[in-house]
């Protein structure tokens, strides 16, 4: 029974303790909850306070920025307003100036109208005075208006002639100075780069003999050998007293070369008879043909001309055995080609066209011994046959003035040809041709009215003209020199240039007695 009671007491105590514990825990929990709620309220209040402060701060900053922007805007508005006011003042000033100028212009127009009216009135008065004076002058002079006009026009014509002559002299002098300077620079540079030694070709060749006994063998029995050689080659063989030498004479350099080679081969072989002569002549011709080909190729290579037909190259090689006034035509063609090319380069023209035309300009001379026609006509014909450039053909056709040049390169070809031909020692003229040229120069000068006497001097490079002073005045001298020069250019062919020198002299002589 006690155990039951104890157990019951224990159970009741346990229940009581449990209830007490639960109540205590509840109190503690409620206390914690109240503390947490209080803390949360404090935090919330602090957050609200901080947010309110932040808000106030941002609002303050925004207000400051707005105030600053408003100040800047006000400053800009004031500046703009000042500029506008300044522009307005300037515009007002300009309008005032324009109004003043307009007033001035209107005033000037009124003055001009007034002056025009006054001028019209004075013009009428002057015309009346002029008419009265003209009538009085006609009465005093005894000349009509038309007669006086003729006299006045005559005097005016003399004055204009003098002024024209003066102007012509000034312009010619200026142009000549500039043209001579530029031309001399270009030509001098071209000649300097193409400087070459040339010797005049002769009409004879000399073959050295090992001894004088060889002369008899060359002549042969009854002259058969020498006749055979002359017949086969077309040249003359001169065997005279010259020791150990035979002279080959002939105008055809090609035939002379064939004869020379053949004779040298016969002398070297030692067997000289008609059959052997014929054989050696054929071999000499073959050797010359090969030389012609090589010389043509050399000329093409030396001048840098490409794309020539092989037949044209061969014809160029033949020019090695062609001369003009003693000047070798092939060397002359090469020189002209180089001169034309250099001058074209200096002037900014087509150097290829210039050098091609220069090399081919005398190609007709390779044929003019065998065909009818001038070397220009034959050259143009052969170039057209091989379809050469038309500008090249025109340059070749125009290099002696047969046709008008179509290109500047054609004009340069004429100049290069004249330079090469006129160099001292390049050519030799016959005495007959030289005298004929001098006479032609003097006849041209003497044909002009007012010329008293003319003299061709300086080997035909100058014509000096003495005029009659009573017929030719100083102004007319200029025009006379120009006319004579033009006639010489049109009617004569000559290397280089010819100076026309007109001399007028007035002498007054008196004697003291």
C-alpha cells in the first residue's frame, strides 16, 4: 500500500514538475519573443530613420544639382542674349550703312543724269564747232574730206608699219632667244651623247701585193685576168707604178668590196686565172652578203629597234656600202636614230617612234641604184610593203620636205638628219654643187625690190644683202629679212641653217673748200 502511495506520489510529482517546467519554458519563450519583437522594432525604426535621412540627403543633392544647372542655363541664356543683341546692333549698323550708301548712289545717279544731259548739250555744241572747223580747214587747205582722209591713212599706215616691224623684231628676238636656248640644250645634249668619229668615204680601194711580180699575174696573158675581174665585179682595176699595190676604182662601194675580197683571196691562193677568178668572186659575194646581214643586225641591236622584217634588216646592212657626199649612209642612219631618240626623250615624246624612223629614213638608198625613183619614194614603197607604222612612213616621207610632217617625231627626224649631215667633216660636196648653191642664194636675194647687191659668204651659211637706203627704211629691213629667209626655206635644200643679214647704210659726204 505504501508502494502504491509512493508511486502515486511520484507520478503526481512528476506531472507537477512537468507542468511547472512547461510553464517556465513558456515564460522564457514568451520573454524571448518579446525581446526579439522589441529588437525588430528597434531595427525597423533605425532603418526608417536612416532611409529618411538618405532620402533627405538625395533630395538635397538633387536640389543642389538643379540649382547648379539652373545657374549654368541662366549664364548661357545671358551669353546668348548678349550675342543676339550684338548681332542685332551689327545688323542695325549695316542697315544704316546700306541706307547711307543707297542715298549716296541715288545722289550719284542724279549727278550722272545731270552730267549726261550736260554732255549731250556739249556734244551738240562740239559737233557744231567741229563742222565749222572742218569747213574752215577745207577752205584753208584746199583739200576735201576724202583727200585729207587719204593723207591721214597714209601716215597711219606708215606708223603702223613701223610699229609692226618693231613688234616683229621684239617677238622674233624673244622667241629666237628662248627657242635657241632650248634647242641648243636639247641638240647639244643629243650630239654630246652621240659623238662619233666619221671619215669621208672615197671612191677607191687599195690592195697590198706581196711583190711587184704579182701585178703581171693579175693582168694575165693578153690582159685576160684583169678583164675577167673587171667584168665580173663591174669595177676598174688600176695597175700603175705604185709599188706593191693595186688600186680598185669605182663609185659602187659594194662592188669595190667584192672586188677587193676576191683579189685578196686570189693573191692568197696564188692561182690566178679566169675560172679561179669567177670562183673567188662568187665566194666574195657570199662573204659580202654575210657581212651585210651582220651589219644590219648590228645596226638594229645598236639602236634598239625591234620587230624589223629580215628583208629590212638586210637592206640596212647594204647601206654600209652606200655613201652620200662621202658620208657612210649606215653610220649616218644609226647616228640619226640615236639623235632623234635622245631629242624625243628630252622633249617627252615617243623615243621608240623617233629611233625607228631615224634608222629607216634612208632605207631607199639601198635600192635607188637598181630601181627608178628617189630614195624617199623607194623607202616609202618598201616600208609600206612590209607594213611599217604609218607615223614612221610619214616621218621618212617628210624628212626632205616632200610632205608635211604629221607628228613632232617627224620634225625631230628632220632636225637629226640635218645635224648628222651638217657636222664638220661629215660630208663633202662637189665644187659644182657648192657654187650652184651660192649662186641660187644670191639670185633669191637679188630678186627682191630695193636690193642693191647680195653676197653669199661663210661657205653658203650666210647671205649678206646690201639694200638701197632711199627705197628700204629700217622698219622694212626686218620684213625683207623675213621674206628672204622664207624664200630660201621654200626653194633650197641645205644642211644646217643659213643666216640672212640685211645691211642698210646712209652716207653724207661734203667737202670743205
